[in-house]
C-alpha cells in the first residue's frame, strides 16, 4: 500500500485524480519515445504541461490558425539588417 501511494506522488504533491485523453496512436508512440529519451514518463510530462499553464496563465506555446501569416508579422517586426552585398549577406547567414 505504501509503495502504491509513493508511486502516485510526484514531489510533495499527491496525484489524486485521473485525466483520460484520446489521441492518435502514432503520435502517442512518438511522444513516448521522445519523452523516454528525456527520462520523463507521459504522466510527468502532462503534469509539467498543466503546471506550466497554471504558472504562466497561458499555454506554453502560441497556437495559431495561420502560422505563415504569423511568421510574416514576426519577421516584419524584426529590425532590418543592412548589408553591402550578397557576400556580406552570405557571411551573416553562415555565422547565424
């Protein structure tokens, strides 16, 4: 019984509720492999995700319906970098 309770605890917070989520099996497998390489299991990753939402009061990423339009707006908001010629531009790209 004590081992079971210890298994349900992460740090000092008791995990006392369950969430069920339906997802694509391929996505789950890919995420599980990625998390395994990070040394994190799926429940821990989901709890980290939820904790980050509560901490920041927003999603930990920016959802978008139009990623291309958002990328254009972001690029336009960046200050312009002036170069003398193509060689200087290529050098700048190579150093990035």
